[in-house]
C-alpha cells in the first residue's frame, strides 16, 4: 500500500526557493516528471503537494497557479490552478465520489486539493471585466490573481479542460477531461490525460477514480471503445473496473465484454430475423471488409478496424485504397489464367445459389463440371474466403450448428455506387480504387452503433437466439461507469530515502459499531515514518498522533492506547528498532478524545452515514450514483429504472414498492 513519510527528523532538502513575485514558465509536456519542477522526495502525497507548491505563484492564501508552455511556435500557454479546500469549512464536507466508488468508509481528510486546467469558457465565468482575453495572451505575473473571482467559483464551475481532486491521504478523483473536441481548448484529450497521469505519479497518489460518461455524436464512448479494444478510452492509462451500477460485478462485466466482442459477423447473415435495416448493415460491413484487406470475423474486428481507420484519415481528406481482387502468388504452380478461370467458375456456381449459404462440398461439386483439377479448385476455395471479385464479396464462414464451411456471394456494388466495379480479378495495370471520406466513416460508425448496439424500446424483444446477447451485454457495459487506477506511490520513492534513516509503517485501529456489535478495525492505510535509529516508542506515538491528526479530520484528538501487533507489552522508553526491524508495520490502537470539537453532520467518514436502506431488485445494497426512489411504507430505496420509472419522468409523490403493494392487496376487505 502507498505510504506517507512524516516530518520526524527530516532534514531540509535543497530545493530552489523563489520569489513570490516571479512568474516562472514551465513546460507542459514534462510537468510532473521527476525534477520538473521538483524532485518529489517526500514519498507521501501531502508533503509532495507542498514541495510542488513552492514553485507556484500564490494568488491568495489557498490558490496557487503555474503557467505552462504547451508549444513555443505559435506561442500557447495554459494555467494550472491548485486550490486547497479546508473540509471542515466546506459546504459539502462528505465526498459523494468516494461514496459511489466504494470508498465511503474511508476516514474524512482535513483537506482536498483541486488541480484545475481551466478552459477559455470557464475562465470567462471567473473573470472581472476583460481579463478573459488577457488570460489567452498575457504572461504577466498577476494574471492568475486578476482572473479568479473566488475559489468556490473555480471549484464548482463545469467545463474545465481538466479538473481532478485529491484528498490529503492520496485518494483522488478525476472529475472531468475535455480535450480539443469537447471544449474551446487546443489541447487534445490524450495530452491532458498524460499530464494528469504524470501528476498522480509524481505526487505519489494512492488510488484515483473516475466516472466515464463521455459521449460523442450520440454514442457512448465507453461502449464503443470497450467493444473495439476491450477497455474504455481511459484504459490506455491503466484505469480498470472500479464499481458497477445496478448490481454489475467485475465478473459480469468481463463476461459481457467477451460475449459482445466475439459475436461473429457471419451470424448477421445467417440469423438476422428481427434485426432492422439488416441489408444496410451488411452493405456497410462489406464496405469495410473490402478496405481492411483481411478478414473481419467478429463485431470486435469490424469496430476496431473502423476506429483505427478514423484515427488515420484527416477530416478533410479521402482514404484511397487499391484492391485488385485475388492476386496469384508468383510461387503458385498454376498460371494466373487458370486461377482466374477457376475463380469465375466458383463465382458462377455461387450466383446460381441466389445468395444462399451453401456448403464447400456443394460449391466444389458444381465447379468440377468445368474444372477437372481438384487441386486447383481446393486452392481457389481456400484463397477466396472474404475476398472481392468484381462487384461481389465471396463470404466464407463456419456454420456454428453443422460445423461445416459454407460460402455465399454478396453483391457489394451498393457499398461504393460511384466506383467502376469491373469483373477483373488480377490486373496489375488497372487496380480498382475505392475512396471513403472521414464524414462517411463517422456516419457508418454511428449507423452500426445505432442499429446493432443501441437499445430501441419495443424492438429488443425481436432479437432472438444469440442476438439477444447484444443488447444485454451492451447494457451491462453501459452500467459500468466507475473505474480505478492504483498508483505505485512509495515503492518508487524508497530508493531515494537516505541510507542513514530507518523506516517504520504505522496504521490506526479504532473500535467501530456497524450494527453487529463493537469491532476493532484498521481505519487508515499504512503511513511511512522516517526516523532516527534511537527513537523511542513514546516519541513514535507522539509523531503518529500528530501525523494522522494532520491528515484526517476525525483523528485530530486521537490518543494512542496500545500497539496491537506486538507479541508482548513494551515500555514507552524502549527503542523502536531494538524491538522491530526497519520496514516493519505497526498497528496502533486508541480512542478519539471526547473533547474533540469537530462537528461534521453525517460522521467522520467520507460517505454520509444516513442509515438509509438500499435493497434493489438488481441486487444493489448501497448507493451507486443512480437515481433512486424510496417506498413510502417500508422506506427501502430502489433504482427508478428497476421499478419501471423512466428517467424522463418525475418520481411520483407517493410510491409503493412491489412487496408493500402486494401486502396491501392481501389485507382483508372492510365489511
């Protein structure tokens, strides 16, 4: 687990001191790396934030800013603002993000640090007069002070290029990322994510969560990317399944991904009863089958190829590709003329099948009436699978029921209606050319998304057999919005700790009552303390109480009573390293003194302990961020979706759950 280093016997590191009136320009591309701008030698989150802020321009008591150069020619600068929020003074001291991701039982921290890259729009909402234009062009020392109206405004406003928040114990949440397509920013989303990831690594964050609800052109990107790549867009930076809504577990989520990714495209042609626009779907898929140059077998193959193509086609240009059909290898023992003749015979045999799927043996038998060389026929049948011949696509797939190879001929002239689809199989001088624009590609992606993946009310019952898997798997993936990344933290920093210091790791244990009796639980992650060799247990206890009190709001008046994991009682004057080896872990038990004046409604945990009961039909037993309704009799909460209340409808003034409604119906009628 990530650790924190206390200030006990910490010698002052040689860091650059700067004048508060000096505005320093830092490079965006390496900000947050080791040495840019600080060495991050604290090996704990809170101390590393303080090291970082020594290089910042302080705007007021709780706001700092950095000016970052994105590129020099043409000049482009952005500002990073760091806002310190005192939780005790906050209007919303509890953290709903911790509640929804499953960290609601974490102890509430004293501080939050907001890291914000504002966009031009959000700056305009926080400025006085014409400072917005000055923000874009001026590099003066006081620009940050001019644009900020209040830290509350900066924290709560939406639309920043990036907004992340950390608790002082190193747990954090990435609240938003808006790249160049989503905001008035010239920074692409992947550059912002690289920047955020460098900050988390440099500051030694523990865990970071995010809620992925990004959409583009009416498509949920977490579904589109998960189908194509097996993970969301944020998965490129290591964000994995955190918590599912509506009772979705990690196993269910992974099973849904596997099911939808491995859906064979051939089944669309074999079993398409109930699928709307099936002919248009097959036409679009044929278009990209031609462009791919290799066989697209599954839904994953098709969407992966289309998204990769999208990243390579400039918006204003066409993609041009040559597909001369089946090219004969120079090592082939049959002449090109004989191969071409055999191909024509096979195609003619498939034509007579009138778009039916027929077995390989049937095709072979029909072609043998014209081609006596069975070796040549076998070569052609093997090579023709999913290849273009003139205006036809020769499809080949394994029948999932009979396990026999089958062939079908598909007219794909509609896929490229403006192209000359000559029946030329092998012509090195006049290769067929097909063009597709970025706009056409986006239309096709949306068309397939809308007709294959998207749920349509009233039409889902038409999906039968294996296709019933698609809407179910899509819904499970869409119900998974929360993702987590765990950072290494102290493991990378250990090598930078001085050799003459010794480490000890400490955690706090408290007695808790969760309705099943009083139970002692370890309530904090282990923190790292760097100490002298002659430190005593009494000195250790004092430092532990101070350090944890600085981090956690509820531990300000914590008093140590025992060291729980030692085999025998020890004296307070005993030397720690006479009893324990360096690097050992100690759990200190104690109590929170009753004279603690900290008064936070809802308790000392990040999640609000409001004693509500959640027992939904989907299996959810805790709040997950989705809309809920409470039964007016039993006061049990359920998802509105699970009790058939659409999201666009208001919650009724009076609501009875199914159980209470049935109980009422069983009441004896009045005489």
